[in-house]
C-alpha cells in the first residue's frame, strides 16, 4: 500500500469538491489534485529512479500537497526541509539524504540554488508548470515497508539525522489520528498553521483520506489574525499548532472562530497555566499529542474530553498510549520502572521508524527489539497518565522548534574570543523555553549574534548571554549544566 491510495480514495468519493485552498481561494478539486499528482509523478520519474530522495524546502505553500502525493506516486521519498534553517544547514540535510532534486519556493530557491550543484526547481516557475504536460503515470502498487518520508531531526552531535518513515508508519499514524483525535469528514478542513515540513505536513494524510480541505494561509507562515480569519471562513477547521502558537492565538483576545473545532497541540511542553488560559478563551477544543519524528505524532495523547474537568496532574501530563502503540518506562538496566518512578520512555508499534538514514550506529542506539528509545524521561501515575520529567537528550524546545545545545555551543566556540561556552534552556512564559548561553571570554553580545547568524538558523540564536569567569565542572571536567539551569531558575525567583 502506498500513501497515494488515500488521495485515490478521496478523488473517487469527493471528485469535484474543493481539495486545496490558498487562503480563501480554491486551488483545485480532488480529481484535479489526483491528476496533477500523477502527471507530476510521471515527469519526476523521467529523470530519477524509484527510491530517489526528493526534497521540498519552502514556506507553507499549496503545491506542497500535490508534490507529496506525486513523490509517493513516483515511489520516491519525500525529504521535507524546515524553511527556517540556514542554507548551510539545509545543504547538510540535502547531502545526507543524497537528494536527487529539490523543489523550493522562489525565496528559498534564490538562496539555495547558488550554493549547490543539485537541481533546484522553483514551484512557481515555468519548468514546474511544464511538468503538467506529461501524461499521467498509473497509480502505484508499493510495498508498505518502502520509505515514504525522511524526517530530519537535529542530532545531539549537531548533525541532523533522517528518521526513515515508511508508508506503513504514516498509515498507522493516520489511523490512530482518525481513531483517537479527530474523525474528520468531507465537511472539515485542515488549516496549516505550523510548518508543513513537520507536524502539519504529516497531518495531510488523515485529512486527505477523509476528503477534508487542505487550507494553506497566503502568508506561508503563522500569522494569528490571518489564521483566525481562515477558521471563520472554512468549514469544520482542525489544526496542529506548537504550544507557542496556541498562546499567540489566545493573546489576540479574539473569541473562538465559529468553525474552529479542534486544535491539536504538542511537539513541546505546554505549561498548565497556558493550557488553562487557552481552554478559557476557546473552550474544550484542545487535544494534546506527544510524539517525535521517530514515531510521528503518535506516542501518547489527551483527547478533548480528557481536558474537561481535569486536574493539574492530568493537564500537566502527556496523556496515555495512542491506539496501536505500546508505551513503557524503563530503568537504565532495561527493566520496567514502577508507577511513579522516572525512567526512559520507550514505545513500539507500526508508527515506529525503520531507523536513521545511513546511520547504523544511531539506529542501534535508538531501536532495541522493535522498541524505540525516545530519549525522554518520565513516569506513569496510578491512573495511567504519563508525565514527562526531563529529556535525556538535553534538547531545548523554544516555540515548538528543537534546538540542540551542542550545535549552538560548537558554533559559539568557533568565535576566536570565546574560550568556553555552555548552552541551556531557561523556562519562558511566551516561548516555553529560551536559549541562554553561558560564555567565558571578552566579547560583545552583538558580535556573537552576527557570528551565529552567518552560521546557523536565527531561531537557534541565544536570547541571552551570561558572561562568566568560569563554568562549573565536576571532577571529570564535565560541565554541570544542572547548576547553570539552577542559577537561571534562581534569577527568576
Ligand atoms: P521532534 O522529533 O522534533 O518532533 O521532537 C520530539 C520531542 O519533542 C519529544 O521527544 C519530546 O521531548 C518533545 N515533545 C513532543 N511532544 C511533547 C508534548 N506533548 N509535551 C512535551 N514535550 C513534547
């Protein structure tokens, strides 16, 4: 089974209804979307073999929907690239994936094309339009274990790793979403608020299967006013948002748009106070997911009904295991932790990735007997709710984006005036967490900013620098991050 089947079914059932919308404007019907994807698939296969990795690097755009289904119909692998990354970081991903072709927006194309030999094609350009003159290919018949999506996560060593997601993985995610969270139908819409290269793009699959509209805001990004207007216009809106985005919606002070039915939040911690404010502003339309690229959107969750009258323990938890997923908490020796005892969260099921692309060492460290080691620490309570306590992977999650301290530290240390650097996350009411860098050296923050901006994405830059004479270390010389985090916490109190 190939994910293209989902579109095939929607086209058969809902052929002449609107499928993809750019803002309020209808771009195509389901029949047209199917036809466009098959023409695009045929043209792609004229230049690349089955199994080729094809990247998409763009702000949110309507073409992303047809491209994904075309790449699957061509039996190739989608490699979505976060459009907020620095060109240097995008190139690392493209190289690692061995991408044969990159589709981009005009803006990203202009930055990327001069930096690579790889073919870069702008989706608003003439050569892209020409592809639709190719005769459509036949719908594919694919082994469900074939790769469908390389999901790039930032590695703790600074190198991105590509989680290999098969058609089966994404179909298991689709079924769990429809079963647990949102049984959407043809009178519903998915409004893309978060980047389609990650969570929002993964959710295309369940909503396409049910013939629900795909609505892409014209700004290509998340603008709260525009987003709320679209949720007043399109029927039965559902969306996936990072916790920071939910806060930005609440901060507009606007009431819930009449058509906004479901907000799935997750991908980073949502503080209980923020969740309560969101529930008070919009009512019980919230659903929480806990997942990661390695088990896309599907480890545990809290349904809308679970939020009703829930106590702070439940609201502060990540809920309970999703349909078709086994979740457990293990001690370092691999035995099961008791209720209330913190250990590493592991899971297994059809959503779990096949491994990391071209990275057998990382795969061996992460997958054991079909169980995925999430790197997240947590514990179950007596009622079966899982609460995250810490991340063994040390990642900072700011505004829904993952930032790996090591990556920022390495770049800081490239600056000649920086002797030592240590990066940690500090709690922040707006962003969830912000990046703070402790630096030993005589240097101006503006210099460090300029240095970082030339090398890594803007969102990874520290929001604050703390200049210190030395970093606290243990007897092995390992920096005591916990102590630095405590110092930041003390400043807050
Ligand atoms: P990514 O692979 O980029 O999607 O990041 C996944 C990581 O985000 C997980 O391993 C968790 O550390 C964190 N995360 C995901 N969902 C939640 C949630 N609902 N609450 C807290 N942290 C989360």
